[in-house]
């Protein structure tokens, strides 16, 4: 099944190389998607809450999917996840943790805060590309997203 509507993705990633790799990979899929990238947790929360420059809904569409790194400057990924999932406005969002941490305490904490998925970034560049390809195929082609309830 090929999705007809574009998928709006918010990538919260402080590593510019990983962000560029994801952007290139997602552009290669046969689905239309709109990927917005922010570099820290503070920007992610401002984006979701339509604060500052993120108030422009045309330029910064509300996401269907959030790809969230945990180790972020300013506000860490756990705090972002907790704020999303504790908010009646945002809790329907799909949040995929995409991190280098394999620590059991991080995995447990993410799922206890209602992360939808937890993916560890492989260190090998080819393995990372393979993991991102599978991630994209599932979340961009097959998953069905809930719409926000006003």
C-alpha cells in the first residue's frame, strides 16, 4: 500500500551527519513526506507548541511522526518525550527514539514514558543506513497515524 498523503516528520537530532543521512534517505522513498529538523530539545518543544519562529504552520507543519534522539543539548530527549506524552494535545504523536544509547535504564525509561519504538543507531555507517532504510519503510509506508483531537 502506497500512502497518498504526505507524512510530516519532526527530526530532533543534534548530529548534522545523522540528520543529513536521514533527510537523503527519506527523500528516496516513493512517498511524499515533509521532514523538519531541529537540533535540540528546546527547539522541539517550541516547534510542537507553535512558539517563536515555529508559529508559521505552513512552514512548520504539525508532525505525524517524531524521530527523537535522547542526548540533546538544552533539553534532553527524555524531557521532550515526557512533555509530549503528558500533554493531551500531543500524546497521540508517534515518537520513535533514535539514539546511540543501549543502556537498559534508558530503554526502560523511554518505554515507561510511552515511546512508540526504541532504535539504537549502529556505529557502522552501512548498518546505520540499513537500519534507517527499514525504519523509513515501516513508518513511512505502512504505519497509520492518528490525527489530533481538538
